[in-house]
């Protein structure tokens, strides 16, 4: 099921999520307001037709020079599958998509160079699973900050997301 | 659990051993870890909030299994990011080996990329040790934080 990502992403992130899609930009403010109300009532907003949509993004606080992890949900609204093939952020010298695996008490991480998202499906990055590893931070990330992150997809498109920094 | 002594960045000693009435919560990880270790420390913060003033008697301790990159100061700052009372420890190689053996911790370097450097796979349980130094419970990664909070409440 496609989650009510359109307005829900705004509602959950306090309006900081950069939806970066023409479908949203073309909507009137009045319509956007209606969507917010709909999200508040836990209903499903009208799904957009194409593209990638990101919601529920957040990143962990970390020292300058250290490593942070970012989590988000990506919806692929296309009728064909797509792969997330890269991520970057101006606050990190490098970013990689990793997945934590825990087996018999040992946790380890695997780099994921391509994460497939089926047609009209979503991928949820969350603690203990998929995440974006933000490495060699160029500055300290503190709770309340917002950082930009670019996600790159196999279809050649990119999505820029504003990611709030928080602890949980 | 056998006591193990660490040296803090200010050159004072920190003994990880029995302390009557003061349970010990320990986790082993590394500061380049973006997921499992922060998740655990963030959970501890919730545990501490849930316990209220009683939590002042709990010793929450993060021990690095990557002392080569995590200096005592780096480990200290890492733990304190979550709560100013959380203790972050980095021992020299013999100290690290000693405490890992005492707690049955495994850790192994794995190849990363040029950017990430090496990654470290590691035992990811949280240990609860009572004030007498006896192991009370183990919480595999992924255990809800409420379980630790409830067990601590019974110990305190």
C-alpha cells in the first residue's frame, strides 16, 4: 500500500521535508491545506502519478569529523521498479547506503550500492536496518539542525531532501 | 563480572566493577557506527527518563571495541552526546582485550570503502550487571528499551 506520503511527510516533519517534485509544486496552497487536514485524519491522500517521494527523514546528531546515520522512507510511484544508487550531502565528505544485519548476537553493516524499490512500493530506512551513513562530517550536527541530502536513482533522477537532526 | 579499570581522558581511573546499589548497564561498540550504537544509546536515554531520579544510581557505560580510532576523549564525547552522565570508555589494547574476554564480546574488522575506512562487526547485546557485579540480564539488539527500564526499576 502506498502510504499517505504527500502531506504526511509535511505533517510529521514539521514542514521541513523538501518534497522536490513537480506534482506537489503544481498543487495550489488551498489543496495542500486540504491534504494536511486529510493526513491529520489518517486518511490516504491522492497518490501522485510518477516519481520518487521521500518522507519521515531524520538524521542523528554527531560531532564534526564523525559519522551520522540518516533514515527515511522512499516511495516509488512509478509503474516500473527503480533502484536507489547513491546519496550525498554537503555536510558529509562521503555518504553510503548501508544495511545493518544482526545474527546470533553480532551486528554488522553491509554497503548497499543499489536498493531496489518495486513499482508503487516503498523502502523504509529505520534503526537496525537500512540507513544512509554520513561520513567525515564537515560540521557538528545538533538536534534542531536541518541538513540537505540528495538521493540518486537508477532512472537518472535525484531527490533533494531536507533532513532534520534529532535523537529518536 | 571481573572488574576492569580504564583511564579517563583526565588521567583518572574508572573502575568497571562492583558498586553496591549501583547497577551497571554496558554496551560495546565503536563511534564510527552510525546505526546500532546510536540506537542503543538513544534507548538508554529513554530508559533514564523513564526511571526518573532513580536513574542517578545507574552507571550507563559505552566501551569501544575500536580503541585504535576511538581515543578516550572521542569515546567520552560520543557517550556524552546522548546524556552528560553516560560514560564512554576506551582502553589500551590489553584493557580492551581483557574486558571483551570478561563479557564474551566478539569484534572483527571488515573492509569498508575509502570513505568509511574499516567497519567493525561486534556483539551488540546490552549487559545489565547488578551492584554486586553479577550479570543479571542480556538484551539482544532490537529488544525494546522498556525491558531494560523495567528490570532496572526492580533492581533499584
